[in-house]
């Protein structure tokens, strides 16, 4: 909000472009700060365990994206491609996301569908935090070894000396990226993140949690949506998470969805998928057992 105020001018529209909780939680506060702006949302907004109308969630939309009878007022400047998947979690949750193409800047904007994993951390992350995580003396690594998570107590790691600050910062970013994407990656890849991180770095990838819980069950729909997005003549792709690459095209974005062309294929960027996805796979098996997500075909 402070950055918007620095730019100046009036905020006319706000768009809630996904149904994910971590995004929509900020929409009511944003519209209160800019009461003159009109809110547009993607369909499928939800609450759990009790389904509530949008007003009970603090959302008072002017319109819903994907409704051909009522296109958004910016449609001449910004094109929209909507991904709206079948419901999960006993019809209580729908993955919905809109990709946008800003014609003047030739830029694609996405939210959660894929992220660009930079070789180095974005400047917004404090270097002290990265340095700490890059050290084997940090709380996270000590706890991992104390609890012997996936045999981590007996796995050797570099233990970079304190006087090598830059190396610790680099190591910390690799560990942070793996935690952010896999949630609970394998212990050997937390302690020695080089291999797993290199599989992801310098490209767009689908977040493992999105792949495991949603995308792997709806490959055809996801592949078709990604193909449509890639057709835009984009020179830049901006995702809401992780760094923004200096340049990227629709084809770079599309490459992250190659897995969707094959049944049961796993994104090749997950170079140690068997181990790094082990915790997420366990979660999915539990969800399948209670019929919250589809069974594997």
C-alpha cells in the first residue's frame, strides 16, 4: 500500500485473482484502505468448514472474472485467462486462478500457478535471516538433527564457517526455497541443498504443494490453460511469489507444465521427487483415504 501511495493517483480497481486463503485474506483490508476502488474476484471463493457468502468474508465484488456477460472494464488493456478446476475437499474448495496479459508492457501476471526460482534471494528477504538459515547452528537445523528428521542426525553437511557470510547467505536461500516449495523436503536435501535447488533454479516451476494437492489430478485442464497463457506475446512473466526474472516469455512459463502432458508424470524440476515429495505424498494419501481429493487414475 505504501508503494502504491508513492506512485500516486487513484486506485480504481482491485482484483482477487485466486481462491487461495493467503491472498484473499488481504482483500478486505485493501479495499477498506482504498474505498473508491472496485473489487473483482475469480469464481469459487470459499470458506471452510461452513460455506459463507462473500459478504461474510469481507468481499463485496463489483464483478466476477470469467463472466462473458460482464467483462471487466479494463479488458481492452488487460486480457484474462481463467483456470477454474473441479471442486475438491467434498466440494468445499475450488482452485481458481486468473492469468492476465498487460498489452502495453507485454507482461503476463500470475499468482500461484507457477513461480520463478531465482539463483539468488530477492532483496526483500533480510540477509541476516538467510545467513542464519545457511548455518548449521541455526534453530531449524539443530531441531532437525535433534528430532532425527528422516535420518538427518547422521547426515554430514558443510557447516559453513561464520566468516564466510556470503556463502552462508547463498546456502540459506537454497534451504529457504526448498522449505517454501516442498514444505518438508528430505533431510539430506535440507542439509545439502545444492542438487535439489539446482533442479529448480533459473526457471519457472509449479509449486510442489499445488502440483500434489491440485494440478496432478486435473492435467488436461491445467495443460490447456497454460497453453493459452503461453500464446500471449509476453516479454515478461510476473508471479506473486519468489523473484521476478529480468525477462521471460510465455514459452518459459509453459515449460513448467510439461508434466501435464503425461499421466502420473512428476515435474522433472523435482530432481529428488521420491524423497522431497515424501511428506506431501503422505498428506495426499490421507486426503484420498477420506475422499477429499481424487484417487490416482
